[in-house]
């Protein structure tokens, strides 16, 4: 009699096997949705970039148009400015940033500056040129000192500037001496006493040419606002509005205190006058009584 065949063992599949499959499928679906969303966003962004590029081109054309319209007004303004002595050096001295770059010798040389002009290139994105005009002076032979900023197609900056023809012994860029009476806290003192005119020979890192940008974007559009700035105005420009309000409040308090002191003084004077009158009255009555007794 043959032995019975061994019973087959049934393997039970894990109960969560179906859940895992569903999870994997959900993850795949989510991944596909994310990828599709990314592709859609990229497509929309390309459309936005095209609009921005078109807007930039239109803005460029508008700027070119209005630069031409503004030029006659700039020319007229320059002729009027020529009637005002020391206009441009006053503007530079009153400007809170430019004044930091000027030492006493620079100020003396800039007294001969008669005109400042900014010329933007036809393609505004390609750069601009700054011209400083001078009358005959004891420092250099040039009538005009210029500096140009160029941006090539890749956006890298380059520059060209005038070589200053200094008169013998008058090169301010080499006269790095401490000015008499200068103090460490002097607003216009340089840490290295570098001359303002060194800017024309500095062709490094033109992308960070803050002085050129200040002249082009801040001074050139409206220089009159800095010419009209009162003495000490540059100090106020370095303060916040809260600090200015505090200063004004302190001045008003001082005026109020002075007014109160004057009123108190006037009241004290009136009281003293009243006391004197009373004393005089008493003395008069005593005199009359003494006269009656004698009679």
C-alpha cells in the first residue's frame, strides 16, 4: 500500500499587497501630474518672457523718443545755468554722495566747471557719456573731461575716459596730502584722500560706477534742487524723518521755554512795581500823620 501524497501548502498573499499597488499607481499618477504641470508652467513662462521682451523693446522706443524731445529743454537749461556763477560746483558740494568725494583742492578746481551734460547713446541699453566742461584754469589744459560707459551684447561693461593733461605740479590725483585743518570726522574727507579727478582714470569695475550713475540718474534730471539746498542741507539729508521731527520738537520746546521765562519775568516785574507803589503809599501816609502831629 502506497503512502499518501503530501498535502499542498497554500501560500497566502499579504493582505496589504493590493494597497501597495494602489499606492505605487497613485505616486506614478501624481508624478505624471507634477511633470505635466511643470511643462505647462514652463510654456506659460515662455509666453510671459516674450511679452516682457516686447515691452522692453517698446519702452526703449518710448525712451528714445522722449530723450529727443527733452534735449532742446536740456540745451535751454544749460544756457540759463551759465548765467549763474559757481552753479555746478555748488550742486556737487550740496549733493550728499558727491560731496563725500571732494577734497579742498577738488573744490578749487571745480570752481572752473561751467557745464555738465549727460548724453545717452541712441541705443540706451548700450551706455551713456558724461561731459564736464571747464573754462581756462591753473590745473589742466582740457576744455572738456569725458567718461563713457559702454555695454556690449553680453552686458559686460567697458569704459573710455579723457586723459587729463595736467599742468606742471598741478596733478591733483598725485597730491595725496592731508588738507590743513581737516578732521577725522569731516564729511568730505576721504579715507585715502583720493581726488575726485581719479574717477577719470579709474576704468576698473565699471559696472559698479556709482558716481556716474549718481550724476546721470540723480543730478542731471534736476540739478536745481541741489543748488537751492540751504547750507547744512546735506546734513539733514543724512538724517531720518524721525530725527528731523525730534530736532524740530526740541527747537519748539526751547522756544516755548523762552516764552515762559519772558512771561514769568514780566509777572515778577509787575509784582515788584506793585510792591513799590504800596511802599510809596505807606510812606506818604506816615508823612501826613507826622505833619499833623507837629501842627
